[in-house]
């Protein structure tokens, strides 16, 4: 869901200066000029003119071999992948454009598919509906006459809910909210029972659903200090400054980021937002690959409330709206502290016109308490301070915020943290009639339970592409000979050989995790090198197999899926999730049951927030924080952070005393 406030902040800049010096790297995102060039070619060769919309324009990432063999300065063929549609008949096309030759290399008609929702449609729908006499009448009947206070929020449909007379159209359904005064929170005031069904291609109001007029309760949904009655802000907080007098310890060369022994490339696109490419760790002069590509490929947010107010509310925030399109500019001192480097993102509107999101990605170092420590009776305390490199971006999807942090540590650990914050969707009810599917958060106001399933696409390449995934589990042996006290604990590692075996669920009782191993590379101890996906924040879908919501998002039915690498397999719930009926992603690909042993594998990790709403989440929700880890397991021969020096002038007993 999407209220994209990003345009205003990004300004009129056209992003022409975003290209790093020199020739592009094969993984650099498209520049503004490249976006314009792709659009110009399609206008010229395929007649994509007025009356069309561009849903997405992004870099077609090259094959791994091209990336591996690239030498700086060598010209490369850049390709754009474009999805556009003709509004008149709703027909969608997927195109590929060779930017060097300025030619269309693929033009695929996609009948029956709906491209992603767009920022332009969201805004145009809000404006068009507010001009419609039927909308004005419905609002007036509810005592709302100042349309400037009204926000109409468009959501996408699932196929199973499309109203029949219009089920071949591009449809949106809309919620209505209003601000108590200019600058106040629209999500503080839901207009319960009023929804609109809209043909987005014609911007035509098809139906007004006007039910259940409920007397507005006396709620307090404001969070901006001047609007919170009687708020006395705390006065006992003194400044906490982060200083790095000699600057940061990372370097940025175009999109290439280096920090201590880590290196990676920053990527960005409309759908996944931030992408980490070619992540590697250098050891004794050897650059050791860990991941080819890390990103978020889907997010599924079913509201678990079957009442008519919420039963359509299953958002696919990646596939419908795009984490990139929803990315907001970051601000120094608020979102990030310390010595910060930012990267801008270049995206485009539905006319194909590029625009820039300033400070879309933040890169900085953080102190992270103790890295390792021991106190010895003779030599005293030996302590190392930990630091981590954080690459992050924030998205605002209408009422909700998602903050994504990829963190690299000095001991080879990788942590992916997501924080959810923002404003919960709420609904009013008549006294004594609160539905059981949510929590009371304010007077006659409840926030429905819902879930946020995030699907991380983890293309790991542990010391190369030939990897095997093992389910790694602990087993306690029964009491018996050799184990009289029942203490024996062994570790079982089961190779996942096929895609069917690669469908894995979390198991608390065995502490199941998944180890990605390269059998062809041994560490100094003679064992194959590996990294372990240490699960966190996983929970079952809790959806009946017959549920059409689960059928659209079968990917959330397992904690982990493993597939052989295919660069065109990117979207775990399907490429076109707007108005989708079934999941054409992971379940369809894995139905072939391809081998996944000793080959280039991709892990799809499903985790998230099972959001049982609380009064404390209202009116603005303090962050809910979840994460998972990728940890080296025999990738190194010993603690790789032994070489981290003590902090200068501190922490070294011999010198300090
Ligand atoms: Cu939530």
C-alpha cells in the first residue's frame, strides 16, 4: 500500500549527474539518461505513446559470467527491462531494450496480466475520486465537507475478490481517511464503511460502497507533538554525539563499497529497493565470494480480519507497489548518525520520466559494543570493540514504514534487520460490537491482526557457485550405553538434493538452520567451507490450504525454499501479483523438482512479523524489530576477528597501566 510522498522531497532534479565517473559497471542501476533512452526507443519502435503507462524500467542484470569477467573501462552492453501497458485496452507488454544499439530486443505481450500499481495512479485516483459527485455526496452525508482534509488510499485486488462485472479490468478499491486539521494524521480518522471501486485505466468510479455509518468516537490518533493534547515532552535527555574525527573507515568508489575486509556493490531498483551485489570477504589477499546478490523479493501482508472492512486487505508491498518506488529520502541526525555516505536512487514515473530520490541509501559504521573479550588472572582483560557497517534504506507504504538494515560484522557475520513502524490501520465499531479479529487501541477503535511476511532472496555463492544446502539440526540421543546421563548431543546435516527437499520449515525442537556449503573448497581443518542461515522471526502462515490468500502467496507456506539459480526467477509470488489468482513463482518453479546439489543455488527465506496489535502500537507504532543472520561456519579456520586491534588509548592493559 502506498502513499508515496517521495516526489516532493526529491525535487525537480533529473538525476543526470548520478553516473559514477567512467564507464558503468555491469551492475550499476540505470541512469536517468538510460531510462530516457529506453523510453525513446519504445516510443519510436513500438508506438508506446500517450495513453500508455510505464510500470517499471530497470536494468536487465547481466549473466554472472559477464560480471565476473568484467574489467573496468571495458565497454559493455547495457539492457533495460521495461513493463508498460496501454490504458485503453489494458494490454500489458514486457520489453527488453539494448541501450547501446538503441533497439528493442524483446517485446512480449502479456495478456491477462496486470503490471504493478504506480505512484501516479495512486495520486490521480485520489484527485479523480474527490471530484466525483457521488464521492462528495457520500462524504457530505457523513459530515465531511472539506475535501482538502480527505485522503483516498487505493489498494490492489486479488483475483478471488474482483467484483464480477469488472473482473477483466484494472481495478483498485479505496479506503477513505480524513485529517482533523491541516498537517494532522489522516490515519487517525478512518471513514469506516465507505469504500470505492475504481477502474484505474479510465479513472472511473464504478461503485460506492456506503455501509455501516458509525458515530465517530472520541479518539486520539495524533503523534505530531503540537497535535497531542497535554503532551509534555521529556526533559532529561542530554546530547549524545557520534564523532569520527578521522572520518569513516569505509570507501565508496561509484557503487563499489569497501570496508575493512568486506567489499560489495550497491544496487537499487523500483521493486526490491536496495540490492547488495557481489559481497565478498578478503582473506590473505584472496577475495572470497559470499553472496552474488541479496535483496527482498516479496512482502505479503494479509490482514486476518474477514469483515468487509478488511477482507480485501492483502498487500504485496514488493510486487504491487515496489520497495524502490516507496523509498523515502533519509535525513542526517534523524535516520542515521555519524559519518554517513548516501546513494541516490533514480526511478521514473508512468510517463517514463526519470526522477531522483535523494539520499535513498545510507552507508555508515556503528559501534556495536564488545566483539570479543577475556579476563586472565595474569595478563588482565583483553577486549575488542565491535564495529559494523550498515547499509540501509527506508520505505513508506501509505500508513506503514519498513526500515531495512543490512549489517556486516568484523567476524564475517551478516545480519539483516527489518523494523516496522508507522500507523496501524484501524476501524471504528458500534459499542459492544467489536470484532474478535483485532485489539482495542482507542475508544470504539480496533486495529486488526495482520502478518508481514518478508521473502529475502539470498543468492549465496560461498567461495564460488557450486554450493549445497544442508539442513543442520541437533539431536539429543536417548539414555543408553555410552550415554548414561542422556547428555549426548549430535549434529545431523542432511543435504537438500532437490527442490522438493529444499522446501523447509522452521523446527524449534531441533534448532534447525541451513548451511550453505562449498564441497570443493576446504578450510585449513579439512572441512568444506560454509555459511549458515540462522533463522529468526519465522512463523507459520496460519492460513487454511483452501484459502485463496494462501493460493496467491504459496511461497509463505514454508520458511525456506531452495532453487537452482536462474536469473529470470526473481519473484517468489509471481511477476504480476496485482489481481493474481495463484502463485506463479516458487511453487511453479519448484514443481519441476530440479536438482539443487553442488550447483549455483538461491535461498528464499520467509520471515516477518506476526502482528498481534497492541494499544502501545497506537497512534504511532514504536519499531517492531526482526532479523536473521548469515554466519560463517567453517568458512574461516578460526576467529577471523583476532586481528582487530584494541581501541587506541583504551582497552590494552599492558599499555594502559
Ligand atoms: Cu503490522
